[in-house]
C-alpha cells in the first residue's frame, strides 16, 4: 500500500478510562491505515496508544513506535510493533516523533500527553514547525484546555491569530479530513509572538 505520509499521534497510556475513548482511538488507527497514513506514536503497550496501534495494524497499516530506553527496560514497549526506535530520553523521543511526521493528532490523555501537545503548539507559535495540529476532542475532553487557550488570547498572553495554531475535531474522520485539507492547502506561518 502506498503511503500518504506519517502522522504523529500523542495518546494516553492509562487503562482506567471510558471505553468510548478506546473505541475512538481504534477507529482513528483503522482510518489512518485505510487512507494510507503511517502512524508514529510513543510505542506504549497500554491505553489509547495501544488502541491506535491495534487499529492501524489490524487494518493492514504500519506503525513506528518511538520510546526511550528506560521505558523499554521497564517493559512498557508494545511487542506487536513492527518498527521501534529507541531514544536516549523523553526529549529525544518527542523530537523524533515530530520530525518523522507530517502532522500531529493529540488524543485525550494526562500530563504527558498534554505536555507533548502544548510543546508542539509552542513550536508552531515560534515557527519551529508548520505542521497541522489536531485535537481529537472525544467526549469533549479538550473543551477545558481550549477554553484556557482562548483565555490566554483574550488576556493578551497570545495573539488572536494564534488561535489558528490548532484545530479541534470531534471524530477521527474529522481529524483526518482536517489534516488532509490543511496539508493540501498549506498552512500560514504563525504570526510572531513578539
């Protein structure tokens, strides 16, 4: 199968979550494979990371996992992955995931997922990356974060144009449609924060 490119997927490793999050993650993986997208993720064998990987692989797609050595040593790497890149630390992991991808999708998650998402939004704001960033807003998970980011704009901590640095999608299909549309039309460079 010819690939369209690679999408980095940030996602939770927690397993104590509503099954609807898992269903959406598996659906995203399946749609990525069907549309010819390679998945780049954190290589975890748990939670939404595992669900996305399973969705991609079960539909005949490819996943590249990127994981720090200490996580491999702890047995956290998903043994089903066909390709694993082991990094020295978390910083290199994020850099490799971003560099290998044409776009980013953030699924719901905890501190690690939110930190990854906010870092790439910051990179977009600073012009370090120009890739689409999509928040897959399953069950309205990201609503409070979007409200917080809008407050940053309203109170002058970010410029009004910085609201376009990310796109909110309600479903996996909408997330991929947004990426494909933005990549075909091209993304404007972010206005300088200064």
